[in-house]
């Protein structure tokens, strides 16, 4: 691509050298280049002419392309060598529309940076459309004129449009030139508008620009958003989850921490947050689960086997003894919050729930195998003459317990079948 001596945007016309033939692949990779082609393909009445135009463009039959406000021009050759001057017209923006467009672009430093990086910011196109300014062409906006005297898009104007999509991919300022202003004029207008705003803010000691509040609160209607669906780029694919959680920053610095701040404890919490985020990203955790209470979260943190002094602080902070926290951690490892609730909370089943539980206990063993069970509490059934126990959770599952060191200890995960739970409790299961 080369200029005619004015390709730096100083003039209101740019000329691009003929592009070489291209084999296969799409003519446009960017979303704005694809929107340009969509306007062509939605406008043309004869699909055969478009196919012939694509063949011409791929074969390198389009000569140098001249771009100026409202018009692009090129000479296109047929296979027999016949040359045709072809033009495609696009309506220019009015001076008032350009002022509004520059205002919108100056609203965001990201818009300006994207344009200077040869990117067309989609939000700028959306905002402009909502303000009644169409940057990208729509159906019927690309008006053909060709020396072959076709009244609709012919292979020559179609080839010019396909070639133009390749140029737009490289530089969206070409589209702005067609709409009436070259790159230099646009950049100068943006610089002047940005400088004026900065000076205005300084003079008013930080007062916002008069139009900022209206623009920020106006939003976009659902109808406008739906109408813009075809010009917006597709959402990018989500990035792959990292193989392992990231390492938290070290807080071991020469600066003394503020009173009451423990850097080592903060590092531990940061590492835990990174691990939880990694589990969510990798799908190992279920989003939307009920939030944990402070007492539950202390057990979860302790289940990660932190340093002994951290475990002691977690016990103290959650109102447990160290032995009580160890017992809670054992329950947690068997079943999380549900297992912890069975250990630490008592609940009273309704008469109907109690009848269902008694029936489940009766039917889970053969008559000659059923153990003698004593209901010691509302939801606790202890095997007579044994150190095993069944506890009923509020979800209807049964949890095995064993008596160890004169206290009942979680002995395994929950089961819907009390016989299976009791069998697991009879065997020492590592949490």
C-alpha cells in the first residue's frame, strides 16, 4: 500500500497501489471490514455479480484505488483485458455531524488510542449510531457507478468494494476519509477538542463537561442495541484457565506494617483467594453457592492445613477450642458445610420427617441383621453396645460417627442409605 505523496493524511485524497492477487481466505478480518462487505452483499441484487467481483479482486484485476470524500475509484479489468473505470459513492457526513462525532471520540481516551492504533472502536460506532451518525455503511449506502453502464453493482464495482475491505482492515481512517475528513483533519480536531476540555476542567476546578452527564445517563435503547448486532465484533473466546493458582505478592518488606496488620496472615489469605479463583476458572467449584458464615469459613481455611499459629488464630476467631476446630475440620473434609452443620447444630425434625426416618431405618436391614438403635437425641441414633452412631441431616442423608476419646467424631461421608453409612462408620475412614 502506498500513498500518492499525500498518504499521510494531509490531503483530502489518498491513492493506494494495486494489491497483489490473493488465494483463498476472507477479504476482511476486522469487524468493520466485515460490516463494509455486509453492506455490499445486502445491497446487491444479483449474487452472481458479487461472485464475479470476488474472482476479479482475488485475481488482482483491481488497479490503484483512489479514496476521497464521498467516493472511491479504481480501474478494473475483465479477463479479456477490457478496462472499466468503477466508482462507489458513500454519503459524506455534514459539518454538524462531524462535530458531534469528534465530541463522542474525545469522550474516551480509549477511542483516540484505538483510532491511532488503526482500530475502529466498536463503542464509538455504537454511540455515533445512537446519536444519528452512521459511520459504517448500511443497505443501499454503497452506490455503484461503472463504465460498463450497469445500473446495479456489477463485477467491477463489487471487485472494488472487496478490495476496499482489505484496505479498511489495514486503516479505518480510510472510511473516515470517505465520510468527509482525512486522518490529519480528524487527529487535529481530536487534539483541539481534548485540549479545550482539559482547559475547561482546569478553569472550573474539576467541573465536568456540560454534556458529560447527559451522555453518561442516556444509555442505549434495546432497539438500538439490537439493530447494531451485525456491526459489533463477536465476543472473544474465554482464555484458558492457568495450570495452577498464581503466587501472591510477598509482603516481607523493610516498611513496618500498620498496627494490627499481619503481613503473613495477609499472604495466607491472598494465596487462598488465588486458589479459590483457580477452582472457579477450572470448573472445580460451583458458582452461586450460598456464602459461608465467618465460622464456616474459618473451618474451610483450617482445612487447608495452614501453619499451626494460623490454625490457632482461626480457632480463637471462630469461638472454638483448638480441639473443637480440629473436629470441625474433620467434618468439613467429609462433606463441607452440610457435614459441619450435622456436627455443630441440632435441629428438630417434623413428625412427618421423623416417621420417614424411622421407616428408612426399619427397611435398610434384614430382620435378623438390624442393629439395636437407641435414639439419643432428636436426630441421633446410637447403636446399642457399640461406639458407632448415625446422625440425620436436614437434607435426609445419614452421617456416620464414631466415639473416640470420649467424644463423637465424624467417621465418613453422608449416605442416603443408613446401613451403608453405618458400615462406613464401623471402619476408620481418613478424612
